[in-house]
C-alpha cells in the first residue's frame, strides 16, 4: 500500500512538472506567471530571514538551514538553480508581492489573514510547544510543585505566565538561553522543561531517554508563494509529499534538528 501511494505521488509530480514546463502550454504564463518566470529565468528565488535558526541562517557567508535544504530540493524538482535572497520577516510579504523573490522559506507560520495576497503550501513542520521530561512525560496543566524550566521571554515562558494569570501558577525556573536550559536538563538542575518542538526533537535525538508530552500549542510552518502561483503550489505540495515518503525530509531533520551534549560541571 505504501509503495502504491509513493508511486501515485511520483506520477502526480511528474505530471505537474510536465504540464507546467512543456513548451506546448502557452497558457502557463497567464495561469501562473511566477512559474513561467522561473522557467524563463532558470532560477528559483527564495526569500529567507537569516535569523530563524535552525530553519534559516548564514554559515560561512552562505544561506543554510532546514528551509534552505528544503528549497534546494524544490529547485532540483523544478530543474532550476536556486538563489537565496535575504529579507526580514516584517517585509517578506510585501517583497513577495513586489516580485523580489518567488517563494518565502523561513519558518513562516501559516497566516490565513494574508490569504488575500499569498498562497500557502501544506504544513511541513509544526513547531508548537512541547513539554519534555527526564523519566515519565508530564502535563503542565496538572498542578505540581516540581519546577519547570523555560527560556526567559520565550513562548514557553509566556505560556506558564498565562497559566499563572488564570490562577494556575507553576513553579518555574528560567534560563537565559536554550543552551543553558539544555545544560540544566542534562546536568540535573531541572528535570522538566517546556520548549519548541524543533528544540525538543533535537534534545531527544541527543538523549533518547527524554520523554515528550502532548503538544501545548501549534505553530504550523509553510512555504509562502504569490497568490497567483497556482501551478507552482501544486509542484511544491507534491514535492513535500514525496520527500516525506522517500526519507529526504527526515534526513533534513537529522541534519538540522540536532544539539550537542553539554559538559556538566564536576560533581554533577
């Protein structure tokens, strides 16, 4: 059954590419001017914010990260090169509309309020909050005096503060950085934390004894395309489905959602 599903997706992907790239389809430029421009240019331009590590960053002067690898796979599917264009998240939608790039790939949350000017891929990652513990998983909505570690000012910190405002205070220990939170968890300063799914996945990849609880929120990440990029959106979604089936997406997870084990102080 799995092989049949993969074959069906592969056929759909090949069909989509054949339709949108054939020289015998003059209506492509009208139906999807973004894809027509990519074909003419031979380049897929990807807008990204360098400050969304591990999804987008700059290493040795070049764009890098989860979404960069994802975009490179999309370029290979389309048969074009990929150019990465730095932008800011506050300007990304405007610059997409202005044609500065063809797609935004930068840990972009699904934003239906932008649907009047943009089109969204299927969700490729949910970075909602996850409770993570050494030993048995825990539910932070259940009262307990066991301290919960969070990064100060993070969404996890905000979540616990919201519980306190509703009359459900929890014992909280704050850390200045994710690295310090990770060290605290590994070196015995804390046994329970709340963090983003991507961070929790990296921690569990390094330490398989850690147990994740039920997600506390959702933060669905999507690729953002121009509103009229109908054919391109089909190719993007079919590519994402194929990457899930053939393991390419999991390999990107393994490359970027990682964290080094800390060195605990003597005596810990």
